[in-house]
C-alpha cells in the first residue's frame, strides 16, 4: 500500500490580475495484491515468484481564486495493472536479513508500463512479522485519452511485513 499526498497553496503573480491565489492538491494511492510460490527453499536464501495486480487511484484538483472570479477543476482516474514479481530473502545473521523485490506490470492492459525495485534490510520481530528500512525505485507510465500519468519516484522507505 502506498499513499502520496502533495498540496500547495500560494499567492501567485500571473498575468491575469483576477487570480491572486492558487491551490493544487494531488493524491495518489496504490494497492498491490500478489500471490506466489516459493521456488527456492533449500538453503539460507529463499526465492519467491509472484503474480497479481496493482490498483492505482489518482486525483488532482486545482483552484484559482481572486477578487473578481474563481476557477477550479479536477482530474480523477483509477486503473488496474497486472503484475509479475520476484522476491529474494537472504539471512545476514541473527534476526537480520536482506530482501530484494522487483515487479513488472501493465503492458497487457492498464499502464503502458510500470515497474519497481526495492531493497531492504529487515529485523525479524516474531516468527511472522518483520520491520525494515531500504530504498525504492518506482516507475509508472499510464496514458489514457487526454490523461497522462508518467511518474518516477525514488527514495527511502520503512517496511512492515506479516505472513498469514
């Protein structure tokens, strides 16, 4: 699950004196659900192959205000991307481990392409739960009619994992 909220409000200096302030609000959510099979389970390193989908939700609103008039508009889209993925887990000693995850999706329907790569160092809290910290690279390109969502995100992340 990923949720991103970007919001800004500021007085602006544009050519039209009717507009003195602008507010932009953008919200993006992604929910990924995967099922998989462990293909390597014989040694200290585990390898899982996974398949499923990622549901994407996007909404942006823009509001322009001034003494003589106001304008606003919004764009809202949602789409599903099929995914294939792989995950590798390797012990580092004690309750520590290294995880690498990658997925590739879209292509068939949904996004033109979407992919991500994640690497984390994790600490095992209990038999079924762990926390971690790492880095994520994420790319998505969705082009539908007049709507283009072409985003690349990279940065640190914190993780909580549990098994059912």
